[in-house]
C-alpha cells in the first residue's frame, strides 16, 4: 500500500502528468494521466472511506453546472474535465488523510531541487526555470510549499540548509510572486515563533550567493536585472518589475465580468483560448475566472473556502505555522492563476490542508451566552 501511496504522491506533487506530456509527448501524457486516475480509484477502494469534503463537491457542481450551460466547445472535452475533477477530489481525500507533513515536505523538496537542476544542468535561452513543473510560476509555488514545510523541523542547521537550497531554487524561477510570498510566510513564521527569524538567514545567504555567482546561471536578463536592482542599485527597475503585471491582465476582463456576473459566459471562456472572447491571454485569477465563467455563486464559494482555510489555520499558528503559510501560498496562487480545476497539485494541497485544519469541535447549546 505504501508503494501505491508514494507512486501517487510522485504523480501529483511532482507534476508527472504535465511533465510527461512535455517530455514524452501526448502518448506519455495520456499514459501518466490514466495511471493517476486509475491509482486514485484503486487507493480509494483499498483504504477506509473518509467523509467526502462537501465544500469541494459543491464548488465543482456549481461551477461546472452553471458554466456548462453557456459552454459552446466540444462536449466530450467538457465531460472528461468534469469526471476527472470529481474522481480526484473524492479519491484524493483518502490519500490526503494518509499523508503527513514530512512526506509532503520531502516530495516538495525534490520538486524544488528539480528546478535547481533544470537551471544548472539544463539551462535554456528563456532563462526562467520550472523543473518538473514546467511553468516557472507553478515551480515557485512548489518551492514556497517546500519552504513552509521546513518549519516543523527541529534541527536548526538541517532546516537552514534545506531552506537555503529551496530559496536558491525559487530564485531560479524569477517569479515575482515567489519573492513577495516568501517574505510573507517568513513574517507569519516569526509571529508564530520568534526563533523562526533564523530562517531569514537562509533567504539572505541564498540571495547573496545568487547575486555573487549569477554568471554561472543562464538567467533571463531582463527579469534578473530587475531582481538585482532591488539589492544593488540606487534606483529599482520598477517598470520591469510591474510590466505585464496581473492587475493589467485582470483589467482587460472587467467589462466581460461585470456584464455577466450572475451566470458568467461559459466554461473555459476566460482561459484565453475561446473564440467568443477576443482577449487571447487568460484572466490569471481563479476568483475572477469563477465569476467570469460561472457567476457569483462559485465565486463566493471560492472566497468562503479559502478564507476558511486561512482563518482555521490561524488556530494552529503556534503549533503548526506551516498551515497558515500554506493557506497564504494557496490564496496568493489563486490570485495570479486561472488554472484550478485541473491543477492537481493545488487541489491536493487544498484537500490536505482542509483535512488538517478543519474544526473538530461542535457548537454546544451551553456555549450560547445567556445575556445576549
């Protein structure tokens, strides 16, 4: 059973379905996709059946039902996407319950190291690296999750060494979101425990190392120059840093969203590949994608779900600061990406975190104040 569990974690946390599609072509991608869903079904039936996380089911039902009404693309593709989503969010609950922080931490560390190996051994003219995650922004999220899961480690030298490697890998993505969220999760960890301030040492050393030996890496010249300007120039290259920022992309969809806020304009319409929308870049925001494609109800469900994850994780801040850090990472990612229902890394981490932070207490009548 452990072999099946670790095989599934490899497929999900190391993004093997998308990676195999890129490296091996459509045949390899189809094979790994079939393995993922076949193994999830098998794992579900071989293990005790946990309670279904209803919020993810309701979210999927409302999103796919409402967006499907106005959908004009291939029906077969739509139903395949629906089936895959529900198989995953129902089957992955068992896997999430059987997986602990240490296991996810190690897999995410391997994912982060794939980014570093990509930059050192398999450099490219693009100069931004994604490792197993292909997309540098997704790789940045993987590095952030890996970094967050080092906070449960007790040995500070071991922790600092892992954090140093993870931050260097994250810098190789040249993701603006990575830098901002890394600072945020360090602040959260320090609020939880002042001893976590030592993690700032790992980040600082990593930045100094990259700036010192940057010539060894084939990094995107424009992005790295902007990153470098933050630390060693009198004037920060703000135009480069903010060029093509997400808020500019979101603004392109303002009229479409406002004019269709009740039911949206249909499934997959805001992904940048639909003929009935002239804008060719995706909306790059899951919350806006939800309201733009399926209206106000899924939009509100997204907000409720991820705010609940964040505030429930705060209850465990002193004992498990990684929960709040991961909730922050998830919300940040949803603010800059429109790929959610087929992003199995984000879905699994969301399901896992929901299981860890859900309240186990019941509201008792005796708790009601008598002097209202």
